[in-house]
C-alpha cells in the first residue's frame, strides 16, 4: 500500500500561495537559491533503477534461487517516510526486463501495492518466469522487504509486430512553458518539507488548471491535465524510458478523485494510498521530453477512488494508458 502524506503546496499564483501559508503562521522568504536540483534527483532515481543481482555470485541476469531470479535495489529519499509507489513499479519492471529477451518490450503491467515500503531498507525483487511463447513472455515479480511482499506485479512482453493502429486524440492544452513550475509556485515558502520536496523532485510537473497541494480547486472537476518530463536529459536506452514512464505514471493520478470533491492534499487528517496500478505501453516515448498526462476519475465509493490516465507525446501521439484505484479517507470538517 503506497500511502502518501500531503507535503506539497498548491496555487498557480505564488502570492496566493503565500497568503494561504501566512494564514497558518508560516514565514514567507525570498526564493531559495538552488531550491530545486532536478538533474541530481533524476540521476539518483536512474541509479536506483539499476538493480543488481541479489548476491555477488550471481550472473548478469540475477541469481536463480528456488526457481526465481533475484535482484536487489535501494530507494531514493522522498520527503515522506515511505517509498514512492512509482519507484517500486519501475524497479519491478526492470527486474522482469532483466529476465526477458531484449527484443521483447513491455506492453502491460498489473500490480498490487500490499504494504508500505521502508526507504531505509533494501528491496529484493524475486522474478518468476511464467511463460515464454513465440511472441509473448510473462513474468511475476514480488518486491520484498523483511521477507514480506510490498508489491506484486505481472508484466507481459511482446516481440514487435505489425497490425491495426488508432488512438484517442490528445485534448487541447496550453504549452508547458506557459505554466508555472513547482519552484515558481513554492520556492518562497519557508517549510523544510517543501524545500526538501523541491530539491528532491526528479520530475517537472505543471498542472494546467492549478495544483491542489495546499488549496482546494477553484472549481470541482473529476478531470485534470498535467504536463510532465524528467528533470534532466536521460540516456537513450528504450528500456530505461519505459521504466521511467512507469515511475512518472504514479504522480498525480488520484488527484481527479480529490479535485471532484473540492479537496486539497493539505486537508488535515486525509489519508490517500494507492491500492493497485495497471499500465499499457502503446508506443515509444522519451520521458525527458514533455508528456501530457490526461487524467479523470469516473467513480469514488467505499473510501476508494478510481482514476484513469492517458499519456501523450507533445506531437499528440498516445504512448500509454493507466488505471489505478486508491484508498481515500477524508475526515469530517
């Protein structure tokens, strides 16, 4: 279970954000120099995705134990005290990739978040070969800490093939360069967690209709658009961009369910946790170039919210689809 804490801020207007913070008695400061270091944060994440065999005696595809191939990984340090769910998704995908013919690329994954992860502990990834057919391969990956699974995922891979081709068109959206970055919005706020978030953010996120980190949305809506890209240039390897696509897909996805009810991440006592995550990779994309994340929440009930997402390249091509259900517990006012 990827439970999250509301540590980030909101408002496309920096002065409005400052007013909200001053109401809470938070001191406004001048913009912190070098508050965001996206290049270093991204390099940290890329190093975290470079899994190693679980024992030094293992070969390049991992050490086979009990019919499984095992890898070991660490975590990058987000400001909250749990592992970011997108990280474990991406690492589990990389572990599965290490056991598949490189000619076969991931086309879908289906995962369940089972327990919160501890960023201070290593993660072991146990990969089971479920099938290797003429065109498709399937792998089951368990991400383990202290001998218990924190995530369980099945990934399917396919050889390149020709066939019919269509996709839903990308909606109109303003250019990302015309939208404020997180540092533009919150670089002046003197809260250690906010400043740590800005320094450790490996992805540039820009909400089209304003973020809901601190303040509720101006209008209730079960839809939102977010531009995103990696914080710096990435290597060219296709598998790494696929893994980073899984990483970034966990950002902001449950926000339409929160936005639909006029809520903000900063509401005291609100608890949000990812429960499961499914993703389909349609076409290649570079994650260090702008992607438009089109998100909606068709339903919320039983303290759970469902969110759907589509990721588009800037030229309008659909590259991936995403679905996630999350726990949403909102305390009374």
